[in-house]
């Protein structure tokens, strides 16, 4: 009998369910494994409402929590989506059975246990707390995020509002509240890494570091797909 637990996908900044998950084949693979894939678009992205007031983005987790299927679910989240999933896992640990966090690491952990440590960086928090104060962004990475906004057309104003939102990092005490077994996947060229501070603060977690992979390439990495689907038990059986 197939596992009835849905696999929920949450994309990153300037992405959406279609481009981040469906087009690279994640949904097809989960379906082939007999599981139900569910994509949730973050506020300001995809099919979700697109407010232009930065204050509207202070609570990205609330709309995602409301959209989650009933019962514990498995979650695969990337970048800003991974940060949002962590917020939910901290406040509502019973909602997640297993949790895969891609494209996050030390950049979401509060320095010295201070959630406001690092200040308000000039280039915002595009990936998932990815700010120059905690993880230095190279010029080409900053330009890549700016390019994503420019390519958004009529949605650019909403993305800039999301970028300007109030943000904070998670203290080790907060992260210790996460009860779901967690897999943290990050590329060795990702500004969000290394994953160690995050993994050490979580109760039951391990890390996979992918060689030669940067922040932007992660969702299409076959190694990420393999590791994530194996962790949530959604690998197709083609034998």
C-alpha cells in the first residue's frame, strides 16, 4: 500500500511551484512513487497574492501553514521556502513528519544566539536569510538575485517588497524545538553554507554537501533530488 502522506514543496525567492519543482521533474517522480505532491507558492510569488507593502511579508509562514494538507506531511523546501518551513516546524512541530531543507545553513542561525545579530543588510534576504552580514555574497550572486527580480516583470514590485521585509535568524533554542527528522542539503559553492551550525542546533538532523553546486543550481541537481526523495521515502520503484 502506498504511503498516503503528501509531499509538500516550498520554493525559494523569485521562484514558484511550476519552475522550481514541476519543470525539473520533482512532481513526476513523487507521483511515480505513489505519493501525492503538493506545491505551495509563497506570498508574492506564483499564484499567491502579490502585496507591495513590505510589512505584508513579515509573516510568510502563516499562509503556508493554512495551505498545508491535514495531518503530518513530508516537506521539501528550498532557500526562502526552507526558512519558512523552519518557522513552521519551530512553532508547530507536529505538522511535519520529515523535513528536507535545501540551500540553507549557517545563514539562518543567529550568531551568538541573538536573532537580530547581523543587522539589516543592504542587499536584503533573497534566498533564505542569505545576507552579506552572515554570508558574504559575491557580486555575481547579487547580480543574479537582481536579475531574477528584473525578469519578474509586473511582479517585480512585489518581489522587492518581499526582499525588504523584516527578517531575523533562528536561535539554537528555537531550532531545538524542531522534532521532525531533518535533512539539510547545500552545495559546497553556496553562500548559505556550511550546514554545520544548523544541523548541530536541530534535534535530529544530518547534512549532505554537494560538490560543485551553488545556491541557484541546487533545485535542478540530480543529487539533491535523489537525496531528498530517498529521505522522505518517495523514490519511484521502476524495478
